C-alpha cells in the first residue's frame, strides 16, 4: 500500500480526542499506537488487543510520525 493511501487512514477531528490524529475516525490515537510500539509491543500483539486495528493502520501511524517530524528547521 502506498504511503499516500496509508496516510488517508489518519483522521483529525477537532471534536474527537482533542483534535489529535486518530485511526480511521476511531478513538485510538496515532500516539497510542506509537506508545505501544515504543514499549516493545509487536504489531500482532496490538492487533490481538484491539481487533478493529489493522496492520495498515499501524503502518499509517509510522508513516504519519515520519512525515510529521521530517520538516525543515530554519535557524534564526
């Protein structure tokens, strides 16, 4: 799946989760998935715990995080 298609899985709604990025309009935030991965959970374990989360959602979170932090910093 191309990154652009994965990126469409990430939604931002000001009325949901304080406007934080979520997976497919659900109340599971990108940061929740990233936190679980950083704590050592395997993607398959996340899917076992949250059956409505798909592997493509986890990949989308990683793509989103990568795009989010990859911005130009202009020194003053």
